[in-house]
C-alpha cells in the first residue's frame, strides 16, 4: 500500500505552525507497515489543493489529508475532495443532530456555517470526531482511499487512531502482505553511539525482526519490526529479541512502545502501593504535570509544590532559611531539603525535587544557566544529582523532568532490592 | 514570485524527525514577501524527487530544496537537479581545495565520496557552507531559480540567510512587489464562526491588508497582511485595521503575534507590580508550568500547589474539610477555597485555582468527565466559573489552563477599572 499525505492550511506555508501532524501520521503509518512516499502542504486554496490531490490519486492507494475541515469559507478540504472525485456534498442528518446536541450541551447555538461540517461527498462516510465538532471524511474512489481528518492535533490523533488506522490494518492484512508487528524499547541515560557499540553484533546480524535505532531529545529508541501472517510466531520472535536486548542494556530500558517515563514511574509506584509528591523550582510545575498526564495517577500522586519564591520554599516546604542563605536556592542542600520537605508535608513515600537555572537570564559564572540539582527522598534516604544542560527554557524543563523521573525510577527499583 | 520547497529525506517520511526546516524557510520567505504555495517531502529516492521537481519547475519561480547533499549514495539532491535540468555535474576546483583544507585542519583525510560534495550542475554555483562540509547549490534554469541547501538546521539557516534570501530580496525589489507586513491578533473566549459572523462585512470588503481567520485549540487567530514598498504606509494600514477589529471584538483580543496567554497575563501582572500563586487539582501543575514558561516569570509568580489528594487541599491550602465533605472536591466552594487558600499561603495578590475531572475515568452522572471549576481570588474578592469540556486528558488540561489564565486576565483588567 502506497500512501501520501496532504496537510492543508495557509498557516503552515507562512511558518506560523510546524507540521507536527505530518510527523505523527508518518510514524503511525510506518508502525503498521504502510509505505509513505510523499507528503505535501498546500494553503487554503481550492485550485492548488485540487492539483495536488489529482497527482496523488494518480499514483497512491491511500491519501490522508489533515486540516481544512472547519466551518469557514477558507476551509476547502471537503470541496476539494468533492470536486476531484465528482461526488457532490450531501448533508448527513445524524451528523446535524449530533452537532446540535454538542452545541446545546455547551449552552451555544450552531450557526449555518457550522452545518457545513456535516456534509460528505456522495458515497463517502463521515468519521466521528470524539474531541471536537468537525467530523472527518472517508471516500473510496477508483480503488484509492481518501481520508480527511481535522487539523487540531488532539482531534487528528484520535480520529487517526479510531477511524483511519484500523481500516488500513484490515486492508493490509486482506492484501496478504502480512501484518507488520513491531515493538519499541525506550532507553534512558545512554547515548545512541553507546547503544550502537553495545549492540554492534546484534545489529549486523539482524534479519527478522529488523532493528533500528532512533535518537530523540532525552532518549534513544530501538524499534524491532517484522512482517508476518502469523501473530504468534511474530510475537515470539519479538519476545526473543527483546530479551536479548534487555540482557545487554539492563536498566537503561525503561519502557516499551507508547509508554513514557511518567508511565514507567507510575507503574512502579502502583505495583508497590507507594505514593509520590513533587517539589519544583526551575521546572515550574512541569514535573507534576507530566506525572498527572497519566490517567489514574491520583492513585499514587498526592500533590506537589511549585516553590518559585524562596518564601514558598521556606514557608510551605520547610526548607531551613539558613540553607538558602548559606548555599543559595540552586544547591544540593536546598534540593535535598525540598525533596524531604514535600515528602513530609504531603505524607508521601517518595519526594522528588528540582532546583536550577532555566535561563535564558539568571546565570552567574559560579552557577551558569542550565545548572540543576535533582533530589529524590525515599524510605531509604535522600540522593541528589547535579547536571548542567544549556539549551532553551523549554528544552531545559523537558530534560530536567525526564532525568528527575528517571532518577526516581532507579531509586524505586533499587529500594526493592 | 511564487515559491515551492522540497525537503528530502526518508527520515522525514518515517516520522523520525519533524520538518522544522520547512517551518523556518516558510517564515523567512513570508518575511520578505515571497509567496510560498507548496511544500513537499520526498524520501531518498531519485525517481520520486525528480517527479516532484518536474512539477515544481512547471509552475514556480523559486524552488528551495533542503537535505540530501551529504557524501553518501543515498544523498540524491545533486543528481536530481542535474537530471531534471539536463546539466551534468562538474567538479569545482576551488571547492576541492577548500574541502582538502577543511579536513587537513582537523587532521583528517577526505574520502572519494566527500568530493562528490564539490560538484555542481553545469552553469550552476556552489553556495558556501559556513558551518559544515556540504556546499549548497544555485542553478538558474529557464527562468526558475533552484536552490539546494543542507538538511542539518544550523547549516540550513546560515546558508538561507547568507546565500538564498539576499538573492530573493534583490529579485523581489527589482520586480517591484514590495515587502510583506503582517500582524496576528489572538482571541480568547470566542469561536471561529462567531468571529466570522462579527466580522462578515470586514472580511468581505478586505483589500489591503488581507484578513484570514485560523482556529487553534483554545483560541482563534486573525492574520492581517499586506505587501508594500513603504513600511510607514503598511504599518498605518495594519494599525487602522487592528483598531477596527479591536472595536468589534473588545477584550476577546488578548495578545498580538507570538505572545501567548501566559505572556499576556505576565505583562498585566508586571505592569501592576502584582504577584500570582496557583492551586491546581485537575490541571496537575500545567497551569504553573505555563506561567513559568515565560522567562522572568519569577518576578511575579511566587509559587503553586498541586493539591491532587484531598489531604493536600486541606493540609497545605487550608480548604475546610467540611467544604469537601459537603460539596466534594470538584465544586465551586472548593475551587473558591483553593484560590483563596493559595493566595493566602503564598502571600500573593492573585490566586487562581482549578478543580475538575480530567478523565477518562472518574466521572459520575452528576459530575461528568470534563466538568471543571476555575476560581480567581484577588484584591476585590473571588469569582468562579463552571465549564464542561469533554475531550482527551491533554486537551482538557490545555483548555482549562487557557481558560483559567483568561479568567485571571479579565479579572486583573476589571480590577483596575
């Protein structure tokens, strides 16, 4: 199956937003073994969209459009598909009812332009939108499958997952190429070239599953993949390779597939029936926010304190004023006192703390931008790690929270041994 | 001048990296008034690159390729341009000398494949690379300009700045189109279709500047743009249109251009020399994290409490246990007590609180997933707003923090009146 994507929106061509939808769709298609050969961006212009669609239809089996499904006149994706396939738009009665209900539940009244979103090309289907008002479209036309999904990333992701990928998996399986089975091992605390060295012979000898390394910010991923009509056999081969890699890489493997560091930490806490509290200075709440991104985290996360001002460190967390006077707020003693303080004040089994200089301002020669102390207080005592990570403010917050969670993960594991 | 970009690299089509080069090139072209109508990604495949190049040459004045200029066999951009223009590759003697020197200075010896980078299509120019080994290419062919620049972002940016944009500015000025001037108004608390209705006559009558609406999660943007050789005149027209739109849309306009809600709130607090503290349940730290995404936020942000467990609400924030027993943690009285509690315990001028059900689990018929109470406590008293926003957990957190910050923004403004 050959695929092609088209992201629609003038804001992309002006560089106002980055096309992260294309990245996500690419990853998801790759994961199910669909070959993506072209991606395009066009603006809110019907003639240019039609031209790109025509070329895509002439060579691809699957076309995934994103964006341009809104209610206004410059939302042209519906018209583009209707035009190129010669299928006039028809209003869907069930979708009209759904839209009315959606607005009523929010105490609002839809305008006439909203109902444009309830139209599908003749013979096509509307795809339900579980997080917004714009339904997607699915049209089969002369052997090609055309999907149109919304531009806002959360809506795009959900619709791709629920309405696009299952259809593609079914078609791939029916066409007999066998399904693609894959697994991703996620590694912390180790660089790509070190992983490559440790696995040199395994990578050279790879056949089924194949092995590929990817470096992303703050982690390295190893992707195992193989195509097979037989799920049990494929799973067995993936299991065997995973076991071999875990033997080589040990605790660097922190999670599988979609699980992120906060998922891994949550699982460990849940298994041990243990609770967590966070104390943050430089990460400003992002650590707590990542922990609570996991549904059900209220089972183990009691709460956190963002102690930006020194008064909050002293008054709420009970950091001794003398510690800050003597060592400063960005120091190992302060990080330790914060972790211990939040553990105590929230009554948690584990306390994690961050204090550092996120920048771009606030650095000094002794304490430069990027300096951070991360502490973990637990049943067996408190540890602290110092790091310096220059980078943007966003990057710094992401990296520090990743490393602090990994430090916690390793301490929880060590505590049980 | 009509332009088109092509990013070359299989890693893009697999979603291993996001095409931020395309975003940067788009921004830079928009800033000098070059109309970018298409962007494409193709993999390291000569046939498919050639196909896309052929189409681009048939309709565009300027084509900017990025990536595929490295020394290995899968770097195909040079061959693609040579093939489509019928101009064989010629080795450039000066570039060969430069490359030998570059390697010698680093104590290394170039391999034969490195010299591939010294080849340009006949009649074309090599563009100097100030941060790496791969030179870029510039070829004029039948009236079209083809630029090829490297994929690594720092090299791409420098070559674009030094060798591509100056040539385009010169051509644009010669052709008399003028520079592009633009401004973005960001709106809160109003949907795209409502904005469209309020501005119907303005949008229909648009000439210079042009007006375009974009909906992104939690906000609507209005982009004004006009081309002019005269900066003062262009600015005057943008100012006049902005004034008209502000008259229609009032306090819905919360910021301009790159400023986000947390920037707008930060500016208001800074102007008034006021301080802020946050108390979060369902947003789990994201509210504090957004506030602290702004460099310098330590000037007005004192700290926050993520009171996930009821004990934290009672113990740290001082929410009366009776309030939670009687009304529940997700209730207006609890939200009010949290906002007032954090304002008191951090000693801040303003306290903002969120409590709700982020889902996907935890909902009941009386208190469904998506229900949230947001409260703002300030010098003039406390207000609270109830909303229900079904959606994913991420979306919920984003929307609630956006709305809570907007509620705070409106209260700060009202407080001064």
